[in-house]
C-alpha cells in the first residue's frame, strides 16, 4: 500500500496546482462571465477536497497504473485525456442539458481543460510510479 502513496500524492498535487492556476488566474474571468451568478463568494473547501482526493485516485487507477503496466508515457497521456473527456464531459453535458445559462462554449472549454489536466496528472502519476520502482 505504501508504494502507491507517493504516486497518489504526486497526482493529487498536479491536479490541485493546475486547477488552482486555471480557475484562479488563467480562466477566472471566463468562468465568472459564463456562470457568475452561480458562483459562491468562497468555494466549499470540504467538497472540493473530497472531489480532488477522489479524482486523483481515479486518475491513478484508471490512467496512470494501466500505462505503468504497459510501460508507456504516451498511454498515460491518452488514458488521462480519455478519462478527462468522460468525467468532464459527463459534468458539462449534464449541465448543458439541464441548467439555464450553461453555454456550449463553457462546456467545450471546460471539457478541453478536463482532458488537459487529467492527461497531465496521469503522466505525473505514471512518471512517479516509474521512478519509484
């Protein structure tokens, strides 16, 4: 079990840092312009923490570990991108289907971001797995 701690933490840190930069700086104005009325003054950090903990485990288990088993970083990127497409696509398309004001542009940007952050975090997890063994 201890052998998975470092890869998990590396994956978790990668997701958190990238998402913090994306949501806090790079795309902050875009999201505020798209869904400003729905945003809280401050995030619910407990819910965010549970999401990030679960998502990092998913990225490690469904993308980084399968890539580690075959020995290719490219597979980590592809598996991560596909997982990001599935997860963020489910979220964004459900919102597009059910929420007023959820635009196609918002869904497209968010799904693309989800693919990028998940692919990158998967590669980080994969690299730490390779280095640790």
